[in-house]
C-alpha cells in the first residue's frame, strides 16, 4: 500500500502529500512532499530529539536554516538536518516551493501532522501551549 493514495494533509496553507508514513514497512522512514506557498506561515524553529531529516528541492525556492546556517534549496538541491540540530524554513520567494522531506526513523509521521492540523486549522489563533505539547510528545522541541 502506498500512502500517496491518501488525501493531502493541509496545515494552514501548507500541504503534505505522504508517499510513505509511519504505518508502512519497517516504520523506520517517513517521506512526504511538502508544498509551501509564498510567505506561508511555517513551524517555529525546533529540533528533533531522535530523528534525522533530509530536504530535497523539487520546485521553486525553499529557504532553510540549520543551526543558524542558511540554505537556499531549488530543484535538485538538498540539505541534511541531523537530530538535535535547530532548524526552520520559509518561502519568501513570490512562487510556491515544493520539497521532498524524509524523516528517519519514522517516529514523526502523519499522526503528528494530523494532530497539528487539528490545532492550526481552526478559526482564530491556535493554542500555542497545545501545539508545544503535541511537538514535545512526538519528540520535537521548540528552540
């Protein structure tokens, strides 16, 4: 079974299309396409306790920071975020950016993003304390 057959997951203006989620295979890998419109709201700087992340550019220009170092990611470019590294991203270009994200092991998976979506996709402002609780429970630590 391919997670790609599932509907895209929306978190605010962000869209995640899962190719592999934590319920498949050995559960050691999560992979999704992330679409980030221009100037979309993005997650706060954070680090993962136990998960490495790879970001590979597919379309547009995606800007990421890892431990304060800036990476401009266009199609074919990539950057690696080792567990414990503080990182965040943005799309300040006028065009939509799309990247492939791989998380290993797969402990930060679709369930995490679904919980975040429930808190973010509401009228008004999300409960930041609840978002932090979700992050911490899944091994993400706001920086």
